[in-house]
C-alpha cells in the first residue's frame, strides 16, 4: 500500500533557502548584539526626515505654512471639536478662531499696528492668553510672552528689551501693572482684560471684544513669507540673572509643535497643560503640539500636585507635560487609593531625575516617560525615543549628519572652552563631560535675543575646529556614553571649581536628597576671600515635621561624595525660591553668600577638624574670611 508521502510528495525547497534562512537569522542576532537600537533609531530618524521634507516641500512650492495656518484650517475642518477645556468650559476650534478674530479686529480698529510690530503679553494661564496670541498673530505682530512671576525692575527690563508698541495685561495681574505703570515707557499703549479701568490712559479690551466683528482680518496681514521671520519673543527663565528675550521664528514653532507627534501622540489624545503658557514647553510643544495633531488640550490655571491626577481622570487625559521638578512634586504627594486608575500613557518633558523617573513609573503605572533636551533659543534638540532611564536622547551617524553637534573640553576656572596650542577646541572622549555646542548653518540657524546684540554674540563660538566655522554654545554640560546615549550633566554656570576639581551641583544635590529628612536641596558655589574657585553651599528644605540631623548629613556627604564636592556651607530655608518653570533659583542665593550677619536663615559650616557640621556664627565667619579657619 502506498504511503501518503508517495501520493503527495512534499516539495523540496531550493538548496539556497536553508543557507539564506541561516544568514537572515545570523544578521538578526548580529544586529541585536552590535546594533540593538537600529530599528528604534531608524523609526525616529524617518519621522524627523518626514517632517523636515514636508516643511521643505512647502518652501519649494513657495508656500509658508505656519502653525497658525494649520489652526485656521482645522477650525474649518473640525469646527465643533474641543480645542481647549478650561475649568470645565469647552472652547471648540471654531470658538477660539472666532474670538481671536474679534481681538484682531479690535486692535485693527483702535491701534495703528503695522505688520512686524511687537505686542507684549502679561497674562496667566487662561483661554484669552491663546485668543490674544492668535489674534495678534493674525495681524502679523510679534508677540512677547512676559513671565508673570517677575516683578518691578525685572519686568521693566523685559518690557524694554522687546520694545513693544502695546502691553496687554490679564485681569488678575493688575497689581503687577500698578507697580510698573509709573516707570513704563510713555510710548507703550497699555490694554487690560477688563470692561472698566481705574488706571489713567489705560484701555479696556473685554468690552471692545464683545462689540467686535468675528470676521477674519485680511489674509495679507498675517500671511508669513519667511519661515525664519520672528513671530514670538520668549524669555529665558533667568536662573542666573535677568531674563533674555529669545527670538522665536515660524521655523522654531513648527519644530516645537512636532514634538508630541514625534513621541507618538495622535489627534485622539487629550493633552494636560499645567505649565505656564509664557514658557516654550507649554506654548510651542503644548499648544502648538495640539494644533499639529488636531487634538484637545486641557489647560490648568496653575499646577496643583494635589489635583493633578483627579483632573487627569475627570478629563480622560492621555498625555501630560512636565518640566523641572514637577514629577518630584507628584511623587511627594501622600499615597492614595487608585493612583494608577487613569488613562495617561505619555509624559513629555525634560529635567526629571533618575530616581524620580523610576519612582514615578512604579507608583503611577505604565506611563511612558518621553524625556527630551532643548533650549528655548537653541538650534539643537534630542529626544529619548528608546525610553532609556536618565538619558535625554541618543545620537548616531545620520542624526549628526543633519544636526551636527559636539561635546568639547571646558575650563571652569576661566569659564571658557579649552583651546589647544593651535587655537582649536578639543572634543571630549566618550564618558567624559563636555560642553554641548551645535553647528549654526542655514538648516539649523540661531536667531539670538531681542534688544541685546552682546547677549547674542556671547552665545556663539567662532573658529571652533576650523577657520570660519560657527557654533551655538548651549551652556550645558553633557556626557555621551559608549552606546551614544546622551545625559545632562550640569549647566556651566551651576558647575563650579573647588580645590582644582569640577563640582557638578546636580551630583551633590542628588546625594543630599537621599536623606529621609531632606525635601529639597539647591546646590551652588560661593566665593571665599583668599581662595581660588568657589566653595560648595547647599540650601535645604526639610520635610514636614522633620529636623536637620547634622551627624547624618555629614556621614552622607563624606560617604558618597569626593572631599572637594562636600558642601562647606548649609543654609536651611522654609521655602525654596523657584522660577516659574519649576527650576531652582540660584542667582540671589549666590549673591547673598554665607554671611550670618545678613542672612536670617540657620547656617552651618563643615568643620573638618571636628568632622562635623557646626553652627556658623559671626565669630566663625570672621575666622573663615581672615584665613584662620582652614577650608
């Protein structure tokens, strides 16, 4: 009897098939072993190139398509879709478009604004911030976002640096306006978001908006003819001095708006913005990102750690933004039932510490942390598309081809890049900290700062590796490991030199906050007469109902830090001074130093002879200044 195989013989594959299969498997294993991030890198690079090619195609066709153009198209395409949700009230794409038209009409009728004129905006997080921004953009104006946390001298500096024709002030910031109004330049026309005004020569906006037409202003007023034209001024956070007005072009807004999309957000997402809209993270990445996606944004007046997750559940939030210490504030909240009961899948931002990153995921569930690196005024950006904890992104040959950058050696004593005998800068080795610099060219321009040419020039490095080259100095120290992952190390202004060694403030603060009685640590360097460099000092915030254990503090720093990195001085404060974007304010602390005669906070000194931190008295302070106390 014939067998089944005799009746239906199995086809014999060609002799090359097994060899090809083995070859493919071998290539797969080699790729996994030698190039483990190949496919993740490729997917990310293709996304970047796709977006870049789209912008380039518009340019070649003679079209300049801005984020505002995209918003107007979306208002026609999906008029009833919620664009903003604020304190429970829904503002659709059509609502926002029409109200911004009204504002444009008001200024068109009442002010002699020309295309390219600057209007300064001093408002908190509210829908009318966006209405005024979009309305003025429709008139072709440059809008300057003022930080509502800065007061008097700093605020006057910000206003004068961007030279506005008009200042628009929110109803909740009239107290701030009252402080600066007498000193404000007389040629600045002031408008407030109110129906009545008690201030002389101050115009009201709300009453005029109600009476204005919803018709669009003439298209030729807002149509951009150049992606590199300035459209915004966004002020740097001022962690080390007075804020600077970074010039933001249409090109930068488009790049910023693509961030959420690049990390995988879609039009179905609901984005929660608690960061201040005057900052680029909220305005460009957040609001611009919503427009790029055609998504919905939930806007919060002010960040609240206690209300954060309940808001996320109420509004079905799927994407959140963070910056600086925001994630740590959430982790410091008391543990509650059902903390993982939410729909948040992406957290996009920068500045989260490694320990907080891990704690955040463990506590709040499978939220993908999308860490990125970028400066408001910068021409370089990194995105951690692989999810590697602690990294701000990853580089490869192709990325450097399109976005050339390098890490160079830096002299902290002279506060400048190190140059060899030929006058050229030198690159650091992998694993070493170096100053991040980014090449300035036609594809990656640097637009500088408004009102101060000197500040713009200070951010540029010339003749770096060869004659004629030009690089943007980020002011940030980075480390690139052997897998090409990049890690933020410190700011050059924050890093200081003591005993001939470089001290990274982030490294010191990370060690101090490991102590269970420390809530927060702000580390900086202070000058000591008769000593080179700067001595380490830490401003501390204690946890609720906790007391400072000086013995534990001493053991902690000498165990985990090199001797030169141990803070010589401690300052215990009730509240940490922060910038509006959750960054620690160091400028005033550095200026005040360690003088117990002028500082009312408790001060302590690391007395190496006693192997302990001791109270810093006026007598001890005198001994340090006179050189009698060995440091």
